[in-house]
C-alpha cells in the first residue's frame, strides 16, 4: 500500500472514532430532539463556523465547481457572487428565523410554516420538498467520495471502492445515530483544517509550477476555446443573465435547505448567526481558489473524460504520495460531514412534519426523537442505494431538480416571516405552480440549470429555479390579494409587528 | 440617524456582484488575474467587511 493510502486510512478512521466520542461532548443527553438533532442549541461562534462551513461547502462542491470551470469556463464562477450575497441575506433572515425558532421551539422550516399558517397541507408540501431536495444531495456526496477513492490508490477498482463506500457509510450511519449533530460538528474541525491545508499547499505549489497565474489563465483560455463546445474564461454576453440569476436563485435557496437550517438552529444565539455571516465568506474565498484549480488542471494538460476526476488527477500529479493522501482524506471527510447533517435534517422533517404534524414543541415527546434517529438511518440507506445502484447521472439530474424545487418553499418560509397578508392556499398554489414550472424547465432543457426563455422575438437564458420562483411569487401574491386573509392575527402573535 | 439605516448597506454587495456587465472583462489584470476574477474575489472580502460593520452597529437590536 502506498504512503498516501496509509495516511488516508488513518485520517478517515480517526474521524470515525471522533464521531462516536462526540456523543459525550458538552453533556449531551440524546433523549430529546433538541439534543440529538440540534446539539442542544448550544453551539458558539467557532463551532458554528466550522459546522456551517462543513455543511455549505461540501465535498461535492469542491469537486463539481472546479469540474465545471474545467469543462465550461467562466460560468462556473457564478459560485462566487452566489456565496458572496448569501451572507448579507442570511444576516437578516436567518437571525430572525433563529429567534422565532427558539421562541416557539421549531426544529424545521415546516414547523414554522404550520405554526404561522395553520395549514397541514402547506406544512407537508414544505417538508416533502425538503426531503426530495436532500436525498440526491447526499447521494452526490457519495459520488464525490467514489471519484476520490478510485484515484487515491486505496480502492483502485470499482468493486473495492464500493466496499469502502459501504463500510464508510455504515460507520457514518452508526455515529449519526448515536451522537446526532454533535458528530458532524466535531468532525468538521478536522475536515476544514485538512481542506485549508490542502488548498494552501495546492496554491503554493501548482500555479508556480505552471508558470504563474497569468500563464494558467492564458492556457486555460486556449484549452477552453479549442474544446468541442468552446467557452471562455471571461463571461460571454449571452450568459450574463444566466450567471446572475443562478447566483441570486442559489443564494436565496442556500439557507432553506433542511441541512442548513439544522446547522443554523444549533447556534446558541442569533448573534452567533450574525457574526458568522461576516466570518463564513472565508470559505467563499477558498471555494473561488478551488474553482481556479479547474483552470490549473486545464493548464497542466490534464485530459479526463469525467470532469469530476480533474481535481483528484491534478492532486496526484503535483503532490507527493503521502500529501495526496491528506488531500483525498480531506475530500472524503468533507463528504461525511454534510451527509450526516443532511440525514439529520431530512429525518427531522420526516419525524416532525410528515409522519405527524407540528404540535407545541415546548414539550417535545421523546418518542419523536427515537423515530428521527431511526429515520436518519433510513435516509442514509436510501441515498446509498441512489448513489450506488442507480447511474450517477440520475443523482446529478435529480439534485439539479432539487435545487429548483427547494427554492419554491421560499415564499412560505422566508416571506412568511415578514409578509402579513399571505394566504396559505395562495402559497400552496404558488408552490405547486413553481414546482411544475421548475420541473418542466429543467427537463425541457435536458437537465441543465439554465433555461432559454423565448419571449417574443428574443431569447433570455436564465436560471430555471429563478423563473420558477417568479411564477410561484406571482401566483402566491395574486391569490393572496383575492382570498380573504384571516391569518394576520396569527402573524402578529408569532412574528410580532416589528420587522428586523 | 436611526440604526435601521445601517441595514441598507447590505444591498451594496448585491448591486456590485449581480451585474456582470460591470466586471466581465479581461483588463485591467492584477497579479496575473483578469479583472473578472480579482473584482469578484475583492467583493467577497468587501462584503464580509460590510456585514461586519452592520453587525457592529446594530448589535443588540431585536431581530
């Protein structure tokens, strides 16, 4: 076995031990949903920074964004404005959501929706959307892990990679079950330290060996222009709207994914969330430089059929074996952290909003916690089946749809905190219209996130998720104006009269 | 001046980063990075600074 493979195995085994040990962290008792799913709402600024960082910037992100830059050039960098504007936005809305959730005992977005609108069907719509968007996302973490395993020398054949994945996943499920959110919170420290070290080393070594950044950009430009589907390192005019609507839509969606909400609600105060909105952009810088590694792969002359292998290939070409082991471990651990949080987030929705309905959570029955813990295992098993037994393209397409879907709960979850005159039936109709429209657009453009909207004689290529949100908002606002709104007393008692 | 006004600063990052016509160009380059890249990287840092300023100025507000 190579030195890289040994380093890799030691690191991955180490975090597994940590995952189990996390159950005892800061007096954890696992008999309430607050404790298991939200770590007792006790995390301070530093823990939350690592946890949210590990949650938002997943292994798949670190593989897929540079892969997109490698294959399609400038459009991949929509991730930069996306992860820039997500924070000023979250600064306002997530601090408020945290406050309401603390006061009223919410664990999920659907809890809020039920409490605010008193509608079981809207609660179900929000919960099912969240679960549907999360499942393929977990599957993609596995697919990211598999790309790394195949290249790392630990599991060079597809059978051994499958075996390794299965073992890693059983262990992941076991410590998620025993430790809840404390497991990924503790592992996130290791994950992010390794990722920062890897990227710092990559940036110190790779561009210099390729003749500096200026040479990297010009060879990337050359390679992109010569590709069968030519693109460029500078965004082309027809893509302007696609770029900004993708960034805007993704930023609005980022914080309403179940796994993000889970991490946000585990903070001990709204101020922790606000401080983190100023600190988390460090990860956005990291992501930008990782995306630029896609150009380094082009400049280094790496030619792979599957673009997801570009970064693992780059690492094994430029790093000594043992350090490539560190880098690959960083990516695999980077997949385990969000996978655990996603499983917890989806299990919360199942246990609290799908199998039963939200009741006053101030007295939360222990039976619900037991159900949620088993459901986390079911969710992980489902994602494993999705990743392994169904072709990877399916998960990628499904996840793309999931992104368009999850944005459709935005009016109920986010606008619901601010707008008094929203009617639950109108929101449900808007949601249905947005879901239908988003699904049709993504499918019609053969599973691309960009849809070419033909309006009159012109064509405007924009993000399908964004167009679907506009349809959703138009329906929800129009119907709310028509239907008599009786829910405003409810709004006043929950959200108060003073906006943030 | 009311503290509420500080929140309006949070609009600036949206305006600066969601309009590609401002920055989708090669020149002027900086340290080998085309304008398209260093402009956007710069805004990650500026936006974080803006969020921090708003946080510091509105500390203790009801949210």
